């Protein structure tokens, strides 16, 4: 059934309104859990088509509440599938080597030659060795990379206050973000950062600094788990996240996460 | 700077020691251990340093380093960072589970602490300090972190001889000893207990995070919260009654719109608002970001002020002097004046098309500009705020002129690229000094220039700093400054003001009147802001009533964030120092940047929609205005996106706003001959009245604070409420029923038509043409164009409306795709 639907959608011969509802019935949560690459791919293609069509038609079907719900649902399906697919072969969700990954990514981002990353599984300490000098810990490594890098713009300038603010947010990453034990901790972090960013574009100064990068890496995993509705709840943080992932050209390290440009869940009415 | 801390907090010890070492005295405010000082943090993080209003440092380690850094005592050595990170993560994780037990009187297991102490002990190895035989932040922070152990038992470091020696030595030093006494108030370990028990726990590093159950939970949460609509909140009977009363009787007391008679001058009996928009530089065609950033935002605000019956003057114009114009003139083989004339027309046309309603759109190349700039200059000269300094500069002896950076080319000293410009190398992107170029050549005659020193005048900003600071303190607290404007300004001042050169060796500019500088002109940043008063002087000879009248005039300045320092620091300094009482900026509104489809607007690559393109698309100016204001980069950078543009037009304008207005008008015309019916308001209608007036009040209060984007959403909310009301009451059913039911349909429709009338006024700042069209269709008199904050019935029973027509057209996706390709640049 699903295969047939997907192919039909893909061939572009379909009445989308019908497909959406058929799709709704077929693609239950149970199907989500089934793990078949072919199924995933087919569903993915179908969803892309359906979502594309729906997004364009939101306006003409604005009056139908059912449609709007379908749109929301499919946005979420799309998000889920996009992520599942982009993670094939990459595991960014495990905590211990996540920090290790971040250090590697940072080193690559700053394009520092002759450096090696070491990760001690037992103590959980990540080290960077550069020309015989060893630096321990993510925050210190980040400061070290910035000091020695060719991209002084991320340095934030020589102002003492700026430096202190960068240190503070690096410390926030290693002491708070990385040490969330449960979902409640994660929510607190998201709330705090969201409210901090309410009146700011970036964490420190008015341009991108290493603090944004390090927090972006740290928040990737939790953001990856959010639905579009939750992202809309952390509106300021989401805007910042989207901004950083695009401005800093980070698609090389982590897949670009989708954000909706439209309010999907607020101020929507039925009439 | 003020330090907030609870009593006996060992982390505050870090900061006190640092302050002693730096010789700084800190203002300390003691708060409760559970107090939340930083508004955005959800836990009781202490101590906190308030750097300025709403700017906090909440990491004791960062504060310590900051204080030491201000007196040059913070080491750049990365090992210091490493130790501090270790302290904040590993050591604190161990301590924060150990100390509360120890101080709480339980049996504390020191086992987990031993490896940490031994690590520090080994690392010290008999040295006096932790990093490189020099006292650093690492010593201060570790000392304070370990102090509670020592306070509890002086023998706690017995097994670690190096650590013990290091600790006792530091403890004997006066800065440490004195700070300890301050924190413990001489009461020893007991004074630390309360704080330690209240401090939030530092978690240890989690081993692995499970993903699956998180997912399950969030999808459950989602189910619980899917029902959202703009359900108007319940209003109290009092609110509903008041809204009804105002609606029915308010017309009699509503003021009439004030006529706009030029020339506008400040009046004693009115609120006098002077609005300026950053002057667009003449030789660039403005792109959408430039337009929404200053001229359009200022236009919306000035229109809003006019419907509020304020006495408004909105001034804008083109900035025409400077190197860029000269370069452009050389390129096109014209004189600078011809270039300005040519591009001025272009600008004027673009803004006219966008319906920018300035009271005067002028230019800076006028005799008034020369006079006012020179008067300010003489004022500064008389008050001795000018310095003379020599500047090394390249001079082309063939052309007999000093060369501005843009007039020199040569080989980059850093990457040897042979076509580097005088200010920046295009290849490596580094900023360079023109005098550092290898083999420099003059861009005009291609000969080699020589380095000559030339005398220049500098504005002595440091001498004006205290006056500037007291002006800023007052203006930023009393006025509405956007937070980026405040932030950029305070960081400029924090970095230290330096004298700034105000003269240049150019020909195209305002001449300097003082000998021996008469062959020079003013630097454009000194000159350009003077354009505001000089353009006003071209509008009226009584310009000083606006510009030298700080007591009666409120000055609002609009700009993009890159222009902030010139308006908040440099221009105020020029005005403060010239010995006269000028009107200084009261409200500085700066926008962030608007990007184009995930990248930047670029003239050279042809990416993005520029002012003249908007007209060519055939989409009405009002739609452009609406979308640009809907995505106005108010507190964050935002993106122009064609899909979103289409969606907003089709959903918000066509299906929400346009649909509501058209529905009501058509229905009234078809079923009631276009006559407004008697209003027999029922409970439901009165609820709607209350909801609409609440939206209106929010709209007014947001726009008073120049929150343009947010206010627009309240306009759309009103039409949403209206649509809901029609949907619920179903007048198309009622009209076919009994006479009572028909009269009910009349009430509902007439109420909707009155809401449309209110919407037309609220839309006026954003979409002036549409507002006019709606009022024509309503056949409303011009008297409705005044906004008091009350929703009033302007179209009374018996009023005959005009001919309703659809207000907006659908934009097809295909058209957007085509436009996107057209403006995607040369690469695609």
C-alpha cells in the first residue's frame, strides 16, 4: 500500500488532497518504528512531495482545520525523516563521544594544523595536542583554538568584558549544557538561553563568536529532538540556532536542522 | 559595577581576592541564598556581577579573570583556562556533593575528593603558584574553592604536602587573608554553612543519554496542547461594559485629525516629534534591507505619530560627500556633482514609489550644510575640543593631491597579491594601511606616490567623555533605545574613546574654514549627520526651533546597527562640544540586518532585490511594505524569502485581512443596500468589542515604543477575531430567517464594517494606499484618521458605504519562482 502510494506521489499523478488522507491512515506511529531503509526512503519521498504541495496550498485550504493539522503532522514527519536519513553513518547523539566530536569539529573549523584529539574514555576528558602542547577540556580547547586561529573575527576583540563573557558561556556549556541528567535539565537550559536571547542576536557582542559555536555544538543534540512546535516555543533560541547554523556554515559538521519560517502553532484560527 | 552575593559564599571569595589584588573596591549587595538575581537564569546562581543594567556576569571564575584583566594581571596562558575549567567541572562536581554533607553534619565520604586533591598536589610539585611561578586566576579560584575544606578542618590537606604549603602560603598573604575575613565575617566555618547548603548542585558528566524515551514523552506532550486558536480571553463585565460605552458614545468626544500645514514648526500645545532616518549614501541603490532598516521604519513611525495627532517632522535625504562619490565620478567620467544629481533622482524615485512620506527629502550638498558644519566646527574650535596631529599619508606628486585609501592600489604586504586596494586586500581579505602597500600606485595616473606627512584636525572625544556619559545615562533611561543600540554604544565607550580625525585631503566635501587646513574637507562621518539639521534648514529657515530646542522636541533617529556609534557617540559629542544647546537624540532605533534567501544582498554579484527592482515586479508597493515590516529585523537578523513572501500575502493579507473586510462590505451591500444597520449589541458582540479594544491598546502602546513588527501582528489579530465572529454568528443564515434574525445579521455586519474602518486607520502607517482604498470603499470621512486608543463607532446607522472590491490579489508560486531566479545573482 505504502509503496504504491509513494510511487504514485512521486510520479506526480496524484490528487494531493486524497493522498494526504490516505497517507494519514497508512503512516501510523507503528510504521515509524519499522526499520526498513527502503520504506524510509519511499516515505521520505512521499512526504517531501506532500509537504511541498501542502505548504503551497496552506493559503487556499486555510479554512480547513483538518488540513492545518495534516500540515503540522507532516512537517513533523518530515523533520523526523530528514534527521533519521541524515544520520545514517553519523552518531551525534551519544554523550561521551559527543564532546570528542565537538573538539574534532572545532579543530577542523578553525583549521589548525598539526593537532591531534585524544579522548580518555575512563575520565571523560578530551585533550588536544598541538605542537607538543596539551590542552584539556572543551572550554579551554575552544579558547586555545581561537587564540591560535586564523579567524580572529570569532575572538570577539580584545575587550576584557567580551573575553569574560565568552569564558562565562564556555563554562556554561561544560558545566550546565553537558551535564544535563534528564529532560527537565534540558528544558531548563533551553528556557534560560531562550530568555537570554530575547533581546540579543548572538551570545556575546553583536557578532558571531566562539561562544556561539561551542553552544551550537552543545545544543545540537537537544535541538535535534525538538518538534517544530517545541522549536516555536523557544522562538529566540531557535532563531539564533538557525542563524548560527547558516551564518557559520556548519553543514559540514552537522546537518542543517529545519526551522519553519511561519508560525504554525500560534495565532491560527478556524473560520 | 555591583556584586550580588549571599553571605559566606566561597565563590564570592574568588572575586574579593581578585578585587584586592587589583586594588578595586566593589559595591557589594547581600541577597538571600535562594535569590535569583539574573532574570533569565532559572536557578539561584550566586555571586553575580552586574556590569550594567541587565548585563550580568554570573560565573565567578569569569568575573575573577575580568577583574584581574582590567589591571593587566590576567595571564593569557592557556593552562590557566585549563585549571579553571577543571575547577568548575571536575572539582566542583566532587565538592558540591561532599561539602553539603560535611557542613550539614552528616558523615562525609572524602574518598571521591582524594584523586582531585592529589592531582593538584602532584601538579604543584613544590612550586609556589599553579601556573608558571606567577600568581594567576587559577590560584585565586582554586584557593577559594578549597577554602571550605580548610575552614572546616585546618588539617584537611595533611596528606598533600605541596598543596598544604601552597594553600597556607596564600592564606597568609594580605589580599587572601583580608578577603577571607570579609566573607566569613570573622566567624569561621559556621558562616559558610547556609550558603553551601543552598548552592545548586554541579552534576557529574552523564555517561550516556538515552534518546528513545525522550521522544516518547514529547509526542505525548504535543497531544495535550494541540488546541490553540485566538480564543479571546474572558473579559470582566466591567471591561465589556466600558468597551461598549466607548464604542457607542466615543465619536462625539473623539478629536479631529490635525491638518498638516507646511512648514511644520514645534508648537507649545503639542507633542513635538522630530524623526530622522539614516541618510542613504547617494551612489548606492538601496536594497530591501536598507529600506526597511531606516526610511521605511521611520515612515511607519511618522505616519503613526500623525494619526496620533502629534506634531511631527520627518526629515530624510541623500548623503553625497566623500571618497566613494569621487571614485564613482571617475569611473563614470562625470563630475561628483553630476553623479549626485543623477543618483539623487534615482533615490527620490525609489522612495516615492515605496510611499515614503517625508516632510522633506533633501541632500547634503547645499550651502546650508557648509554653513552649519562650519558653525559647529568653529564652536568646537572655540571650546578647544580640536587637536592637531600629523598623519602619514601617500601623496601623488603628479596629481598634486593626497590619496585617500581608495585611490591607491599596490601589492599586498601580507599575501603579495598585486592588485590590493589601499584599505583592504581582496585576496586575503585583511585590512591594511595604505602606507604599508608594496609598490603603491595612484589609481588616477598610475604613478608611484610618496609618503608625506600631512597635518590633520582631530576631535578630542576623551575630553568630552564625561559630558557624553551623563547625556547617555539620561537619554538611554528616559528614551526608547533598542537594546542593540545600547549595547553597541556601551561597548564603544568601554573600549575607550580616542581622538578621531575630522579632516581629509579630498576635494569633494564641506571645506574646512580654518587656516592652514583650507585645502581640506571634513571627514564624511563628521559631516554626514550634520545633514539632518542642514536638510531641515533647506525646508524652513526656522530650523533652529527644531534642532536647538531640546526641551520641547523629542528626537527619534532610525538606522541600521552599523550606524549606531556615529549617532550615539560621535555626533552627540560634536553637538555637546560646540557650545550651543542642541536637540540630542532621545530615542535611537537600530535594526539588525536583513539577509536575502539565506545569503547577503550583494550589488556586485546581483544577489537580491534592490529598490528599483521592487517596482519592476509589478507587485504593489503596499504588499512590499507589509512583508518587509512583517519580517523587520527588530531584535534578530531576519531573512527575505520568496516562498514566505507568497505565503504571507496569500494567507495573511488575502485570506485573513482582505477576506474579512471584503466579506463584511459585500454582505452589507448585497443584503442591506449598503446601509449601516442599527446596532443592537448582544453579549457576544460586546465581548468582541472588548477584545478588539484590547488589541488596539496593545498596538498603540507597542508603536509608542517603536515596536513596529510586533504591533502589526495585533492588526492581523483584529481581523482574525472579526472572521471568527462572522463564523460563529453566521449572518448568511440569519439573513434568510425571521425579521429579528435579519436585524441580528444587520447588527453583526454593521459591527464588522466598523471594525474594518478601525483597521483602515491602524493599517495606515503600514499600508497607506490600502488604507485609503478601504476608506473609499467604506465612504468614510477623513475625520476617522485619528487614533486615541479607543474603538469608536464611526459609521453610524444609516451611513451609506461605497463600492466594495477585493483588496488584494493572489500571488502564484510560479511568479515567485520566476522572481527568485531573476534576482538570484550571476552565479546561478
